[in-house]
């Protein structure tokens, strides 16, 4: 790669870093704070923001702070609404949400995280979870993540390679913290065909998740979970009702 080509690559990466940082500040962020966040000089960040503003991906509010632009939001929502998996799982999520009166998610695996593609809250009694559509959580401490990892990481060596030298985060005292623990949990998940999160991602919240096969009969495209307050809907209740949950997930057309 020649020096000019390398410069352009770094510039593109920097613009993307600025765009990603904007998404973390729905109330807006000033130029000084942005420069510190992406560890770049203010003139460089200002040029990146100017490029994003020209494309409609960034804007300035009345206080001089930078926010995501309307064009970026339009593209994001249009893409999200058009995704086949998002459209196809909606009847399933609606049926499960109404049946159990709890929050339901559809999520996919992306590296070490799960990304939430869809979420439905019950009409009443919903609890405020840290999940949002497009948001991420560590795969190893979520029910959906364990389901999807159980198909990818078949041996303890696979698990260790996946963890690498970064270790495992522990959002709660119940979270898995070692390769041995994760491997054992993935073996259990694979054998029983569903994943559980017993207050491992958020205190007081547990989840049950099952795989969803939208694009392949062998590799799940994602997983659907039911998240509930531990005192209101015990995990054992969801496990006992697993045949009914699987029936709904396996027949999305009938869940209309």
C-alpha cells in the first residue's frame, strides 16, 4: 500500500469512528469532547464532521453540538424495517409478548456480542431493560448469546480462541468468568437446545432463548428470548412451557 492510500484508509476509519461516537450521544456532543473521544486533533475531527454533515449523516443543534443527521436515521430505520428477519419474527415476538406479558427480543451474533434486531415490550408491567434495537450485550452472559455460541464453539479450544487475551466481562456476580465455565455452559445449552441467563446480564432479570432458523436448517440466523423479572415469572415457569414456546417460534405464520 502506498503512503497516499494508507492516509485515505486512516481518514475513512476516522470518519467512521466519529460517526460511531455520535451515535453514543443522542443529546449531542461538542467538538472538543469529540476530539478527546476519538483521540484525534480538533481540525481533523472537524473535517470528518464536515464530511458527515455534507452527506446528511451529522448535523449541529442550536447549542452547537453535533448529533446524528436525519439522512443517517432515515437510512437506518428504512434498512431495519426492510430486513427479512426483522419482518418475519414480528408475529412470533408479538405472540410471546402477549402470552407471557414479558419483554421479548430477537438477536444475532456479531463477534463477541449479540446485536438486538427487534424488541417488544408488553402493554403494561414492562421493566426497563438495558437492551435497545441495534444495541449490544456480551454474548457469553445472555441467553441468546449462549444459544448462538453453542453452534459456533464446539470445543474448549474453540472457546479459548474466541476469548483470546481479553478475558470475559462480568456484568453481575452471576456472570460466567472463565473459559472452562463457558465451555461447560455451551455444552449444556447444546444438549438441551435452549439457553438461559439467570441474572447474568442484569440483576433481577432472567431470560430463556431458543434458536431461530430463517436462512439455514443447520445454522441459526438468530435467537428469540423472553426476559422477565425473576420474582414475577420464574425461570422454571418458562422452562416448563418450553414446548409451547418452541411451537410458536417454529411456526411464525401461525403466530399472526
